[in-house]
């Protein structure tokens, strides 16, 4: 099981993602978010095909298809965090933190 935590930024919303994969392809997800806009994703993204999600074109995966129905901000890091968790759970990538620093 892989655990991913997202602190999205100035909005202050946090999201936790648990991804598990037993067959190196089909990932089971448990998503919990404080964001009222993303709340429906908790129920819609329960299981995904890791190959389709992780090796498709940017913006065309099932994760982005669901996210674009609810996500009001194109800079939201939650969809990519879900995909990164699936990558690790399915064994497509090693676990490594992703960091975005914004300096003015």
C-alpha cells in the first residue's frame, strides 16, 4: 500500500490518497480530501487500470477525466498526486517525493 499526502497550497486543503495494487495493473484507491470541489472524486475513483492511467497522454487518463468534472483550478496538484501514487503502487516507479517550490 502506498500513502500520498497533498497539501495543495494557498487554498489550505489537504488530500490523502491510499493506492494498492496486487497484480501490477489494477489499483484500488481510497481518497480523502478537505476540498469541497474534489469531494465527489472520493467515490468515483475507487479502482483504475494503472497502465491506462500512468502511460497515457497527459490529461487523457481516467484520473484527469474524473478530475476535470470537479476540479475548479487547473494548477491543482491532486490529480497528478493520485497518478504518482498509482505508479508506485503498481510498481511502475520507485517512491520519491515530488516537490514544487514557489518563491517570489
